[in-house]
C-alpha cells in the first residue's frame, strides 16, 4: 500500500517547471490592498488569481487555513467568490480585516483629513498612556514611544470598526520603521546605527499609500458588483478551524515553512502595542513550524516525513523533533481540510521544499503522501520558479534559519516552489 503511494508521488512529482506559473513579467505584487502591510512569505496575488480561475467556479466558497495577510481572501472577493480565512496570529487577522473591507473613498478621505488635523494636537510635554511592556521600552526610544502612544490613542477613539482597523493597520506597518529593529531583516535585532523614522511623517505617508490602494480596490469591486461578497477572517488554529463541515469548494493556502519564520517574534511590535500578548513564549507555542515546541515524539504518519526525521536525528535531535512535530501538525491540518471541504472539493497547497543541515526537507512530497493517506486524489503537481524576492532564498547552513545573501554560510533554498492540487474523494 505505502509503496504504491510512493510510486504515485514519484510519478506525479516528475514534472518540468511550468513557466505559465512563474509570472516573471508581472509588474505589481502590491496592487489593490495587497500592499497595505509587509508580511513574510506572502503569496504573490497572481498565483491565487490563477488558482481561482483554474480550479473554482463562482458558487464555490474559498478558504485559506493559513490566511496570513489575507491574499487569498482579497483575490476571492475580487473574483466574486465568498471566502473565509483563519490564522493563529492576531496581527494577521488585523491586517486581513483591513485589507478585505473596501471603504467608501470619500468617507475615508474625510477620516484621514480629520485624523491628520488631530495629529497636530500632539504635545511633547504630555506623557501619553502606552501599553506597559519591557519589550516596548527595549525596541523604542522615549520620543517615538510617546508619539506612537499618542497616535494609538487617537485611533482608539474611532468608533466604526472598518475605519479603526484601517488606521490600526497603518500604524502597525510603520512600527518597525519607528523602532530600533534592524530594518532589513526579520530577525529581532537592534540596529544601533538606524535612522529611525518620524512616526507622524511615516503615518502620513502610509495613510496616503493605503488610501490610494483602498480606492483602487473599492472601484474594482464596485465596477464588478462585488462589494457585497462575503469575506471573513477568524482567529483560529488551522487544525481546528471551526469552519462548517463539507462547506468549502476550494482551499487555497500556503503552510508555514518549518522552523524558518517565527511569526510570533516577527510581529511582536504590533502584538505588544495592541496588547494582543503579554508573554512571547506562550504566544509562540501554537504556531506551526516554530522552533520552540520542544517535541519529543519522533514518529510521523508519512513515510517520506519519517525518513527526513530519521536523517536529521543523526545530526541534530532537537531539530529532528521540531520537524517531526511540524509534520504531525500538518497531518492534523490535512485532516481538517478534508473535514471542511465539500465532496470533490479541491485543496491547492503552495509549498517550498528546502534543505536543512544538508538534509532535503521534501515537505511537498510529504504533504502529498498525507493527503493520499486521507483519501485525497492528487490531481496535479505544478512546479514553478519563484520569480520575486518575497521569499528569501538563502538559509544558514548551520542554523537552518533564513539568512542574508552576504553570509558566508549561505545555501540556496526554494529555487522552485510546488503547488499540490488534490481532490477530496467521496
Ligand atoms: C506562509 S504564511 C501564509 C501567508 C499567506 N499565504 C499570505 O499571502 O499572506 C503562513 C501563516 O501560517 C500561520 N500559522 C502558523 N501556525 C498556524 C496555526 N496553527 N493555525 C493557523 N495559522 C497558523 C502564520 O501566522 C502565517 O500567517
């Protein structure tokens, strides 16, 4: 049985790179509301657009169980498909909320004008109330901290949720620029040389940029009569989405990479400022792909995953445990995907294979095996080149973490990405 599955996988994965999916000539990956906020490993919208056009019909409800900053949801709305997303990260939920709600442009212009007028009321002699966290004091100088506290106070006075989320998203995206956090990196690290942005100027610029993007989004939705399309983002775990069973026509998602991005750490500035967390180690625990699960269970259901774990275990037991945990978590996600999909519904998983400590981490093949074990049929495997620099392509040979191009330990990763298309069988 298992050897039969492996031969199906070998066969299906034996495909050349498909240039129709590279989108090398596409100019914008930040159009509409896609460019509201930086987010590690986000989709380029073109992939989602093509998946929607190829594998869904207008009546399908689309889900993204690792919604991130909501690329699938924005594109679903543009294509007139109802959608629902879940993510464990409250910062992702906030960004997505802001991105999926097109605001009436004239009303938004009025709100922005009022907000800018209120900004002039800042008084540097007053100490404005800010969230009390040692980490905020670590990342921010007193001056910027007080100015951000003032801006946050103004936003908290906004009553309508849609507008409030818009301003919260704007402030969230400038926090890094206004902090001492090393600008060109996802690693939490102080840059003592950093030229720190002025919060008022950064906010004005951010609002102007987002206003334009909202207007484009609103205009497009209005033109296509899609303003009322249902779109919902929830704070939930991909293993237990609380989405109704058999209700989803298609899932379009990209799982977190194994032990590469610590989303909890990366989004800590917003999480602390907006009081989403009090302690980062608890916050980290529910993220799939974290290096901090401290797993001891080395047994996985997929034989491909098991081989990877066994190889790693010869070199680094701790890492092997985290990778085993990752694959076990992903098996639970695959079972949840099966539960929420309608019979014959499809799941489209965008996955990058990688190498850690010279062991090939064939996540895509392992996920395909899990899906077959759960009675999915593999419809198609698409191999695409990664055209943009959204995903880093370098891992440190020793730590396995993403690193800078200049590092001596650099090792190429994700030169290609795989898209698994699988159908739920009856
Ligand atoms: C590769 S990113 C998805 C990016 C998304 N495709 C986009 O365009 O923004 C993976 C996401 O998985 C989320 N995640 C990690 N563990 C999760 C869990 N247990 N349940 C739900 N989401 C989780 C992370 O917060 C992150 O947003």
